[in-house]
């Protein structure tokens, strides 16, 4: 006997997607702050601006790790939803980015470039999840 409940699976997928969006947005906000501190650091902000930049990067890493977990859960929940074609979020691409992002942050200019790349990756992930959520909510 198949006990599949389409509405329940949709609700679970939507909730997981909304959690993923929230953690991605938190990571993005922390990277925005890190970028601002980084710009100040590049123009001679001193020790304090460098410290704040790295503190915000560390804060962002916490949210990125949470986003990785949330995206993985979202992906699993999408697998449970039947009757809707082509629902997937590229968790692997985001995981690769997140792992790469935090390896060897050294020079200020390089860090600033990595922050910008991170913001772009997060923005793309948010858009993908939002698009999938829209399809789920209209199903």
C-alpha cells in the first residue's frame, strides 16, 4: 500500500526551501558586511577594519554551512515530490563553492574578489530556490 501524500510532500519541500532561502540570505548579508569592511580595509582602514572584515567572513561561513545543510535537505525533499518534472537545486555546485571559498583567504584584494564571487554564487542559489518554490506553491 502506497502511503504517499502529495500535499504533505509539497509542504515539506516548501518548508525546506524556505529554510534554505533564509540561511542563504543571512550568508549574503554577512558577506555584504564583509565586503564593505573589506573596501575600507583596501583604502587603508587599518587593523580594526581588517579584523571586522574577517569577523564578518567567519559569521558568513556559519550561515554558509547552514545553507549547505538546508540545501541538502531541500534537495532530499524535492526527491520525495512526485508528479512535478525537473525539480532540482544544484547543491553540489554550491557545496564546491563553499568549500573553495574558505580555503586560504590571504591577500586583501584576493579576499575582496572572493567575497564578490561568494555573493554572486549565493544570489544564484537564492534565485534557483525561489524559482523551485514558486513551482511547488503553484502545484
